């Protein structure tokens, strides 16, 4: 059995060497550390990067045998949104949808509920197919653990008896 070719690093820009093959990746597959893929010609290869990395802007994978596998975005079903973009973008964020922001349109993954909600707000919504490169979420997803310092402490507990007032009882203070 022949060992599967492995890529342990990315090629940042087009090199002088022609790519040996191409892999088409959806947005969800373009952030990874370890995964097996298949090229457009059907060859399997393994990606084993030193840490989880985003492939946005990367040209290709450098295989351990010296070949380059070019990375191209896989066309995905998207909603193209036009209209009052700041107002629509606010709602898209409230709906927790990833969004590609362009000067004259917004792109989100195709979802009938999202499409109808945006149409109800007066947006022009059409279904298209194309590459999807949404804005990265902020802050970057990080696990919360014992060393986590950005979570605010919980407020002190208030005993239930102290917070209740009897009907008709006078309240302390101006409220």
C-alpha cells in the first residue's frame, strides 16, 4: 500500500512551479489543521498543519513530495442582498449569520428563513452560486477555560426575600 501524500505547509503565493492539481474547498473547509481531501482529478492527500489555520488567501498546499495542490473556493449557494445595507447587516448579525460584505451587496449562505426575513424588511434578495469569503467573527473563537480572563465576574447574589415587596408596602428610595 502506497502512503498517502501529506501537506505540512501552505504556499502563500503563486510559485514558479505549476500546481500538480487543484482542490476545491467550501468556506467551512478552509479553516483546518488535520484533514484528508481529494483533488479534482481524484487523488487523495492529507493535510497535517502545525496548528489550525485559515486558508483564506493561501495559494496551495505543499506536499512532502514537492508537488503543489492549488486551493480554489468551491462555489456555494448564497443569498445576494441589496438595499439599506447597514440596517440589513445589523439584522444578519442578529440572526448569527456569517456575512461577506461588499460595497454594494451582502452575501450570506442560502437559507429560506433568512431570505424571507430580509425580504420582509424591503431587501432585494436573489439566490446565486459563487465563492463565499465572509468576515471572520470577532473575537476569534477561543475556548473558555481556567486561564480565561475576559469573562466578567458574576454580580453578587441577592436573596429572594430581600428583593420582594409586599403589595401596598412602602418602598425605600425614590422608586
